[in-house]
C-alpha cells in the first residue's frame, strides 16, 4: 500500500482505488457525472461505469436532480463498524480505567482508520494539567506513540511499547502498546500527559503498565 503525491492511499488495485476515489468525492458533496469525472481525474466513461456499478451495490445513489451521492448501504456498513468499535471500547474500558488510576495520567484507545487513527475511548487524568483527547478525534498516524504501534512495522513490538515526546503536541509525551487479535494489531492503548510529570523518557515510567493494559484488553476480546 502506498500514497500518491496528494496523500491519497493507493492499494495497487486500480479499480478499487478508483471506486474509493468516487466514494471519497461523494463524501464531500453530491456530484453530477461531469463533476465526478473532474474531481476524480477519471475519463467520463470510466467514472460513469464505476458509479453505476457502485449504485447497483447500494453504495451510491442518486438524488432527484440525477446527481450521484452516497448510497444507503454505506449507512448499514457504518452501523456494523460502529458496533465493532463499541465492542472494542467496552472491552477496553476497565483496563484503561485501571491504567489511568495506576499512572495518574490520561488514557486512550485508538483504532486505525485508513492513514489516520481514531480515539474510541478517552479517560482523563484527575490532575488539573492533563492531556485531553476527545472521543472521535482523528489524528495522524505519522506522529505520536499510538501511530507508531498501529502503523506497519515491528520495532514497537520488540519491546512491547512505543513512546513519543512532543511529536504531536508541544509539552506532551505518551506511551502506547498494541492490542493484537489473531495476529493483527487492532488497536493501541495509550497513556499521555505533560512532560513535567511523564519526563522525556515516558517509556521507562509507563511502558510496563501500558503493556499490561493492552494484554488485559486482548484477553477480554478473546473471551478469556
């Protein structure tokens, strides 16, 4: 998997990438065929053929003016994905609460979403000066300890955690550990706080506790 110069993810399967480009365009606003072809930089015939195919699968629909828009099946798929995220969040809640109480710092659970990560659980530190990440926040993968453990690569797993110092936000450090299910990293457990408490080597202070929390989430997901 790669990315184009404009940051668009490329899978290497051309027809899939083009179909996703159409859905991404329609996510912003309904489009006529001409607008769709222009926005996706596709020949008009190609955009039309793919849009019709997506329409047959319920992923694209049309309004009264004939413009293409996102279809009803995406809502159903979104609900299913949401249920999965809620199940993960529910399983992680007790472990993140224990991690917060043990460290005194804010804790979060992130899941991958394309080239970004989304916070699905966020528990705040009792300290007045604390890290606040709202549930639903979409953050980059290339900055922060959670991004490191969610992104492809074995380096964080060798020691079980990754740390970040002022990579995403000045004055903030974090430590994250991967949640692995059936050999796949499905989430990242994180603890974060101001450097004045976490220090510039937060892994030494919180690494072991974050790994324990991640393993607890794995056991709950596995039904152990």
